[in-house]
């Protein structure tokens, strides 16, 4: 429920359909350009052409090119983590984490363009990292924490600090999601992603000690 409310809140920033359409065209064009040419290699002229708007129109919606990158990457992280946490909240069994992981990683593999911008560009821009941490990661960690705390109260998971568990879970998911098999290798098979997802879930649920 919390994830749906959060997702809904992010989709109502532009109530005017015409404004939303232009705004979204800019973001969609920027996503492709940042993924293929990189942030530094993309000009505002490129962004305007991709969105089919005048270059000056960009600045009616965004103060500068960096602001476009920040919104593209922030929205991408929200999409990735909201989908994951929504699936967790609807999971039939607390042991079905591998299935959730596998579905999410298959989806991430199909959206390599989004991942490149969300992860790779974020490494080079401290202000983007700060925004993602404050507006996405912290909020999503809180939602995951509540999920794991509930499972602990039911006796399904052993009692631990649920915040740490949530951080570990999201961290394992993120690092695996941004692996070569997910982002780089176009030939990564469903079996490869399945093995990775099940391995992550097994380590998360059972640890690594014999």
C-alpha cells in the first residue's frame, strides 16, 4: 500500500496533459541519449531534437541539463525499487524471494538503458547521488524495513535489526541488478539470471556458512 501511494505521488507532478506530454518527451529522449552518448556527450540541442521541441523550451521545464539528468535517474530508481517492493508486499510466501528477484532481474535486463543512466551516471554526479539517497533510497529502505519487521514479528525471520536487513536486501539486489549479466551482456540467458536470482535469495535467507 505504501509503495502504491509513493508511486502515485510521483506521477501527479504535472496535472496539465499538454505540459505532462512535453515534460515526458524530454525525459524519454534524455534517457536514450544519456544511455548512448553519456551525459557529457549529450548537448541541450540533442535533447531538444530528441523531444521535438525548441531548445529554449527545455528551459521552461528544467533549469539546466543537470536537472534533466537528476529527474531521469531519480524517476528510474523510483520505478526499479517500487516494483521490487510492490512484489515483495504481494508475495504469497516469505520464502519466495527468489521468484521476486528473478522477475525483477529479468525486467531490469530488458531495461538496460534505464539502468545505465541510473547507475553509471550517478557515480559521476555527487548531487545526483545525494538526491537519490534522500528521496528514493531512504524512503524505500523504510518500506522494506517495515516488511521485514512484520515477518520477524510473525516468527518467519529471526529477530534482527530490520533496518540493517532491509539495507542488506536492497544492496544485494542493486549490485546484482547492475552486474554485467544484467546490463552489458545482451546474450545473458533467462537461466543465467535465474541462477543469479536464486543464489542471491539463498545467501540472503540462509547465509553462507556450512
